[in-house]
C-alpha cells in the first residue's frame, strides 16, 4: 500500500507539473497574444471609424470645391497678398462714377505692421487681444488711406457705404464734411439730413495686406 500510495502521489504530482507547465509555456502566452491581437484589432477598428468620418467630410467638401474656391478667391481679393493700390484706385473711381461724386484726392500712407488692440475688462485691467494666432505683425500689414471727395451729401454717404461693401476690404475710421466751395469761393454748410447741398468730404480708413 505504501508503494502504491507513493506511485499515486508521484503520478498526481507529475500531472500537476505537466498541466502547470502547459499553462505557462503554451496556454498563457497564447492568451496574451490573443488579448494583444484583440486590442490591436479594436484600435484598428477605431482608426477606421475615424478615417471613414474624415473621408465622408472630404467627399462632402469636394462636392462643394467650386464654391470653396470661389470663396477663397473673394477673400484674396478682399485682403490681397500685395498692396495692389492701382486696383483699389480703379475700384474707387468706379464707385464714385456710379454715385456721381468726384474724387479729389487719394493719399496712401506708408504701410505698418498689424498690432492687436489691447482690450480692457470691466475691472479695468488689460486682457489679451482676441485675434487669430495665424495673423501676426510679420504677415499682416495695415495701409492708412485718406480719400477726398466732393458731391451731394447724400451721395457722398452712399459712396462711403459702397466703399465699405466693396471688393477690397476698407475700414472707415473717420468721416468729416464741410460745405463745398462755390464758384465765388464761398463755402456752404453741409445738409446733415442728406439734401442736395454740395460738400467736401474726407474719408480716413485702412486697407489690408496678408503676405503670402
């Protein structure tokens, strides 16, 4: 009985050792590989899902590519990559002729780099300017422009509105008017309500350049 029991215990121990060795040597690594494979598969599926969303957006954008190109072209005309003063002057003459007013002078000052305006909070402390980080003093240029114009007060105001809505972005910062000088050299008084009184007006503003 003693020998049989020893054989039984030895056989049992051998079986346990074999099973344990099979687990650590064979089954456990395979399970780890399977878990890693599942993790990689989930990552690939998530990436595919993101790519499908991006692809759908690209397809949608491509369907509107002509409209996007047109929008980019309009923006480039509004804020060109060079000063292109001659085109701006041509536009001013066209608008003036349409409103039947006379351009007397156009003064273009030296360009200067863009500087974001510092805003103040309600507490009176300065806050960071709200601006696009891609717009900097190195690539965005401001050009001061002063326009002298003569015409009926109401038409001058219409011209100012047209300039602000024109092809080239023009921000008006100041407008002043006084009665135009008549044939006898006498200045009249501008009609504030927009009548037919002739006025000499000065429009001050800015055009912009976004360097490429």
